[in-house]
C-alpha cells in the first residue's frame, strides 16, 4: 500500500475521473489509435481475475435500459507505441446528449490516461479488461436513473513486473446539469465524511481484507451510489485483489450528505 497512489484525471470537457493505480506519471498528449466494436452490456461478460477463493456477495448489477438511455460495453483494442490495450468501456446511447457525452468521455479519459501512464516505458505495457475479487464485478454501467448516470471501469495492466495490477475508475454524472457529481458535492465536510467512512468501511468489509487496516489517509475518491448505500472502492494490495468494494448504508452517513443530494443519488 505504501507505493500506491490515486491519480486525478481531467477530460477535455472538464470532467474529473478518478483512477487508482500503482504508479503516477505526467500524461502525454500524442494521438491514440483505436479500433472498436459495440455490443450490448448484457451480451458481454468479463470474467473477474480471482486471486483466491472467499465467500462472495451480490454486486450492483449492470443497469437496464431506461429513460431513453441504453447501456453498453464497447470493446476498445489498439496500440500506441509499445502500449497495447484490449479493454471494454462502459458507455451509454440515447438520452440527454450532454449527459451521455460527458459520461462516455469520462470513461474514455480513464483509458486514455492509463495508456499515457506507460507510453514512455521502454519495456512496453499491456492493458486488458480486469475484474475485482471477490466477484463477479467488472466494467459496466451501474446506474441509469432520473437524475444520474453511473459506471465503473476496471483495467488490468502488465508492465512485465512480478504480477499484473488493477486500476479502477468511477464516473457519476448528474443528468440535469451534465456535470460530474464529486465526493465534495456529496459531503460538504469532506474531512468528517472520510473519518466516518474510515471507521465504518473496515467493519462492513465482509471479506476481512480491511479489518486490520487503517484508512486514515484513504480519500474515498472511487465510489458509486446504489439504492442501499454508497459503494466505495478501497485500494488494497495485489495479494488480496487490488481493491476492496464495500457498501456503506445511507442510514449510517445520511447526516453528512449535502441537503438534496441524497434525492439525486437515490431515485
């Protein structure tokens, strides 16, 4: 954990996307080369990269088409320099054009910046579709509601080290404003919110991976709203899966959420 960091990524539209990974480099700006085909989310399955067996719990499902939006996974395959990639990006069709484009661009930025991370490595890098353990939990559109679009992208990258590493990005867009919903939007007092989450998350982690971890410095920048609570993705070591996903019930943090924000997140 000591060498892991969180990198904030900024898209051409001003959208903040968070990707957690093992290394941090200054992004490059050379053009990308892609080929893509489109399939529906229900037709594409990305097996999780399990590292060991453990009891599993249901994870938030892929969203169903609603309110004019249709979720999908777009396979993106190509090469830039010595970096090759073969991944699946959550995207949406239809609906409000500004909100749809902002969501789709956020997911594209997550991939672009990860490619930039390794573009100057002489040994090259391979980026592929990844999954979380325990699973199955992989890249998908997780929420389409009256007020938001939400999704998660999971990547597995290999730089010829002892083991491949996971990176993860979450995107949450307010469909009325076509703007990202940030941690600061949800929690006006971020320090208090992070302290509360730091206490609750290890207690709620059913896998036991966080029971003895201090989350004092965890920023909780990777998160998704669900009907049951705030689902956070905490960076953990490769040996235990790369990320621990924990859902914190709204009742335990409702008093910290900005007025009116909960109605947007849970609708």
